[in-house]
């Protein structure tokens, strides 16, 4: 049904979906299976904590693609900061890289 495609809040009807791409500094291929698996867990934790909707996620050795939906009270910059704040320190410590 058409109504199911849109979300509502107090003053708006919306359907905001974002394609966010993140990569390690210098695009080093460090997101291999054990690291990539943990990164997926961290991203899923952020999604559930902040109420985002994850439509698709793909972790490649040198980048991460996220297709998420959020409400208009959150800016794109805030969404990206939430993901980087959780995964950035962990990636720097465990994988020896910075996510950008």
C-alpha cells in the first residue's frame, strides 16, 4: 500500500533514505572477515540504539556501504558521526586504521 512507504511525525510526512559510504584511510583493505563481521555488529548496535532502519549493508575489504532510513530530526552529518563514534576508535585499535 502507498501509505506504508511513508513515515509520519508531528509535522511532516517523509521518506528519507541515505546511501552512506565509508572507507579506511588510504582505502587499505583491512575490512576482511573477522574485522568486517565485528564492524557489522557495531553498525547494527548503532542502528537499534538510535532508531534508524537499515535497508542494506555491504562490507567490502576497502569500504562499507550503508543504505539507511532516518527521520528528518537527524541530519546526515549526525547520522555519520553516530556510526564513526562507535566504529572509529575500535577500528583504530584493532584494525590499525582510521575510518573516514
